[in-house]
């Protein structure tokens, strides 16, 4: 999905992309000054677990280093999409 979004929004300045989480992109928000990518929290955790981290370690790392980081207007949106 990331490839299609980047192609469609190529006239905007670069989107802020979280390295290593391309497969976790689930959409784009366009109701802000700059478009912002939307990432699935569930998929981000799954990616980290697939790369050898425990679920708990992945959640701790992402919570501290990623989900709570503000890096300006282009900061991605982290969607909590696991309500099973």
C-alpha cells in the first residue's frame, strides 16, 4: 500500500516513513496541513516479532521510541487496530 500512496501523493513534499514498517501502512490522512501516513500498531508489533523480538519487547520499544515520538506536522498516525 505504501508504494501506491507515495505515487498518488508525489506532488507533496516527502511523507514521513517509519523505516522497516512499510507493510504496516494502512492508509493516509489528508485532513491536516500535510498528509500523514497511518500505520497499524498490530502490524508494527508483528513485524518486530517476526524479526526476533518478543511481543513484550516489541511493545515496549515501539511505545517508547515510536508511538510517542512527535517529529513535526508529518508525524505518522499510529492506529490501534487490534480489539479482539
